[in-house]
C-alpha cells in the first residue's frame, strides 16, 4: 500500500466521520471535531507533501491542506447554524478531495501497468 493511498484513505474516513458527527452532535461539538479533523488533514497533507516532494503528483496534498486550513478557520470563527453547515460542507469537501486524489492516483497507476503489459505482449509477439 502506498503512502498516498493511506493518506487519502485516512482523510476520506475522517471527512466521512465529520459528516456524520456534524449531523449527530451539537454545533459546538461539531466545531471542535472540525477543528481537530482540520488539523489532522493539514498534518497528513504536510507529511505526504514532504515524503513525495513538490511535483505534479503532490498537488492533491495542497488542495487537502487548503481545505483543512479552511476547516480550521471556519470552525474557529463562525457560530450557530452557519457553523453547522460550514463544518458539514468542509467535511464533504475533504471526502471529495480525498476520493478525487485517490482516483487520479489509481488511474495513472493503471495506465502505467497497462502500458507495460501491452508493450511486453507486443515485444513477445514480434
């Protein structure tokens, strides 16, 4: 299992937990959970970016970090029903970003494996 897969899976699970928690708990509790999960997402994105270096494949970590920072800000600044809806939207954004990054990673990996497989079959047929 690659580091990118593990990080995106953790972010998606944390975002999914926050979606359910925001609809289940009070706004104050959801705000604290949003703060914690936002920090968690930023830390995971930083670890991933540090491990892979700055290249095109690490762009998903930047988006994850941006959503995590916004989650931290929104859970710290806003209150009331607006806070509840922002935490809910932030959680959905974390899930969407993680799944999009996972899909992009798997599609590029599948393309490489398919290219290697097709070329090796062509060379044995000749």
